[in-house]
C-alpha cells in the first residue's frame, strides 16, 4: 500500500467535504511510516520476536484502515 497522500481536493467544497478524511489519511500514513521503520529495525535484530509479530499485525490493520478511508473518498 502506498504511503503517499491520495486525497486531493479539486474545489473548496470538495476540500470541506473531505477534510476529516484527509486528516485521517495523513495520521494513518504517518503511523504506517513509523511502524514500518520500527518493524524493519526489529526484523534486523530479531525477526521472530513477539514485538515484531505484533507490529506487523498493527501495520496490516493500519493499511486496512487507510484503504477504508480512501474508499470513502472515492465513493463521495
């Protein structure tokens, strides 16, 4: 899943309608980037640690939430 923002308003009206979703997208992207960086470090140190497994589950969850937010924009 890409970690670049995809919600690009095309008008002021669209911006206001999508503002909350754009904020959610930005927060999720930031969390994903941080989590992936931590996961990379953990996997270099100990790839099968409980913390690494939990972090990878969190990444999967964050990616699904990001896809959910982006699908709401495409429907709106």
